[in-house]
C-alpha cells in the first residue's frame, strides 16, 4: 500500500487553519505508511514507535510548488517585521529570500533557480531550514509534507517514490530510497533587515499560486516565546546545557556534529571562529548584530572577518574577499567558491534529541 493510499484510508481530517494544530496531541500509536524494503533492509531507520502523526495528514500542510517572487521591501509585504527571519539562497547570480512567516505555514517550497531544482524545507517546531537538491537518484522530483514527525521534526516525502525522509537526520528513513542522503544546498538564515541590507534588489518569496494563508499570524500560538513548551515530544529534551529554544548553528560532517552558539561572537560586527568537524578544520562566520552564522572549509588559507562591507564577511591571506555564501566577490580568485559542511540553524532541544552525544 502506498503512502498516499494509506493516508486516504486513514481519513485524517486536517486543519485548514494551522493554528489548530497546537491543540492536537501526539498519537500513541506509530503510523507506518510504507512497507519495508526487501532483502533484509529494515522498514525504518528511526524507531518507528517514535514516528508520530502530527495531525494534518499527507499534504495537509501544503507545500508551495509554484512560488511567486517580488522585488519589494519586506515592509511592503505587510506581514514581516525587521526581526523576522528569512532563508537566503544563491545560485549563479540569482539570490532569493524565503520568509519564515510563509514557511511557518507551508514548510516546503519547491523552486527552480537557473539549472538548480531545490526544495527549501523548514520545520517551525525545531527552527531548522535547509535546501535539498530535488534530483534524487537522477530523477527530478518535488517534496511534500508527510504529516509525520520524528523528535518533533519535519519528515518530508518525495513524490516520485513516496519515500519518507528525516530533515535533521539528513536521510531517507522509510520507503524505496531508504538510507539515501540528500544533496544539500547552502541556505543562510538571517533577519529581514539584514537580508535587505545585503541584497536590497533581489527577489523575495511573496506566496505561491493557489496558496493563501494569514501570514501575519503565527500558527503555533506562544511556541516561539515560551522557552519550555514543546507541542510534540523529543528525546533528551531535558538536556539543559542550553535553553531549549536557543538558536544554534549545527554543523554536520562525516558523521560528526558540532553546535555553535551566538555568544562566542562579539556583540557588534562580525566574528570568526575555528572548529574541527569530522576531522576537518572549519571556519564559522557569525554576527550577533546581524543575526547569522555559517560554516566553510578554509582549504588551508588563513581568514579574518571583514567589517562594514556586507554582504562581504571575510577575506583570506591572498586578499580574496568572500560573501556570506563563501564565494569570492573581489580578488584574484573571483567567483571561486569555498566547500562547506552541512549546516543549519536550529533549536537546542532538536540538536540534543538527534545527536545526544554532542561534545560541547
């Protein structure tokens, strides 16, 4: 039985107004929409009794598959303030911003930039956003919201095979593609005011064809401001090394995970730190003032932060100046791009749940 057939039979009545989701309690029984693969492959790569039905059902939270963009300021959208977050992407010379107040309601945007087909996927319950290449096993697909949660985190499904993926785990955990990992695309999370300061003349997502929601209203009540409140359970949520919903940069490479807090950077300007992740030196660029963090591999070069030149954030010993996406925009190696680990912002309780052995 396919995932869609299962969902139809189950007959879930999803909430058209997502604010009702916060009233839905987790189901005590696991839901198992896809059969296990043959030849001894396990049915799930996560504990299936911890895969919960979030309430809305498959595509009950509708992805945006025909995104609409404008070049207006965030203020003119009418539902964004200077401190609201956006996820930024850069492909060739195309830069786009995806407002979190829209992603809160849709969670996934299937988009095309130049030759890149990308799924922007964002989980409002764990505060995590990352881009995935939509070409999976050589087939271009779209991703949708399965309605399932693991450790309170979004589980997308791909519409080509109806396999189910774990966003933070960065892995297909059920279905025909079980065990596969997505190719990630760099997204930078920052505030609307910082985005506009960096890239005032580039595109911002304003909605989707056939998709309208009250974007000025947050759908999960006091979830963001109530530091202790979780709507769904998560493993290890009692780990109090950071407040549950402190935003941290999680860096994932070669099976190793590090988290970085904003407090290691100065209150003003841009700072730089070095961490070793998966055995490789990794530079982390961050700013409390401009509310962003990102990570790249230095390739043996020495780097230092650059002040007052956004979107330029650092330079190397050869006088190459890099923007926030790790690309040389001035200097002898113009257009060169730094390699990167997988990284995304997220709430502490989510990092603790997925990677309980984190060494801080």
